[in-house]
C-alpha cells in the first residue's frame, strides 16, 4: 500500500512537471508570437507603403499629365506601376506563406508524393526566368538521383526564393550553380552564386524572420522573409537548410539536405 502511495506521488509529481513544461512552452510561444506580430507591423508599414506610394505617384502623374507626356514617359510610369505591383504581390505571397508556417497549416509526411528534384529545379528556374535574366545558370543534377518525398509547390517556392536572392545579391551576368548529389541516405542540393557571400556571424541569422545583413539594406530592396520561409518549408518536409560561403571564390552557398525515403513495406499484401 505504501508502495502504491509512493507511485501515486511520483505520478502526480511527473504530471506537475509536464504542466510546468507546457506552461513554459506556451509562455515562450506567446513571446514569439508577440515578437512576430510587432515585427510584422513594422515590416508591413514599410514594405506595403513604399511600393504603394510609388504606384499612387506614378498613376496620379499619368492621370493628371497624360496629354503632355510622350510615349516613353508614359511607358516608364506604367513600368513603375507594374514593377511595384509585382513587388507588393510577392510580399503578400510571402506573408501568406509565413502565416501558413506559423499556424502549422503545413503538414507533410505520408501524403506527399515522390518527386525527382531535377524536375522541380526546372520549374523553379522557369518561374524565376525574369529575375535571373543575364545570369549564366549551370545545372548539375544527375538523372539517377533518388526520388524524394516532398510537396512540389513548397519545394519550388524554396528554390525560387534562393534563385531570387542569388540573382539579386550577385553581380549581373555572374553564374548561378545548382548542384545535386546523393550522399548516403540523403540528397544534397546546393545553390551557389558569385556575389559577396554572407558574413560568417550572419550565416545562421539570415534565416530569422525579417533579418537582413546590414549592408544589403542599402544595396537591394528586400523584406528578410524569403529565407525564413525557405527554412520553414524545408523543415516541414523533413529536411534541413543552411547557409555558407564558397571556398573556391567569393559567393554564397545554400545547402538543402533531404532524406531519401526508406522502402515502403508491402502493407496491402499480408501473407
Ligand atoms: P531579403 O532578400 O528579402 O532581404 P531573405 O530572407 O531572402 O530576405 O534574406 C535575408 C538576408 O540574407 C538578405 O537581406 C541578405 O542580407 C542575405 N542574403 C540572402 N541571400 C543571399 C545571397 N545569395 N548572397 C548574399 N547575401 C544573401
């Protein structure tokens, strides 16, 4: 009987501990949500207002001065409207992606199909064609790489964000290399550019939501969302993503590692 009491005491203690951990977890999540919310507000006020102001300015000028403007001036103003609308569109798509990650709406695992990564690289390149124009693209992906279990839409988005960055931060006409390799039970995909690379102290932080390397603020427009989306998607699919710098020359390397699915047991054939 005393043994039973002791067991009950132990169990009660264990339950209390679990509650404590749960409470801490909840508190931590609230802090993170609060931080995300205020970061979102700051970013929205800047990233939505800036292109909107440009669109309103260009459209207003067009409306008011159309008769006095020559064709080239009109085309330039319209170009601004289109470019800035695209920027807005991309930012909103990024925000939606982030929300999906934050809310855990991205579920993966068994329902995902098997895909050849070279196909997804192809479709990502097609989508990124406008941004990568002028760049040399070297694709080195063996045709016998094992199939991966992934969501092709999410995976394409990750590659698109990485290609967008490679084209954005590296000089025009520089080469972008996409290399795939099988390494034991993993497929490793690398996207390399010939830009300035990433300072060693920022290699981990570039995946934080809204984080940007200080210098790139002045060089290129951006939101600091792209890479955190990449990490959220890749981890949701059971892989990892990391940033590094090339050793053969200046440039950044992004490495995605995805597990090769193990052979499925023959469930529907019991003997
Ligand atoms: P954004 O590009 O919109 O700022 P990202 O999350 O995609 O946001 O990237 C975060 C930061 O990481 C960028 O601001 C930039 O400083 C750095 N970065 C990302 N990709 C590269 C790259 N290929 N070369 C150099 N720096 C990069």
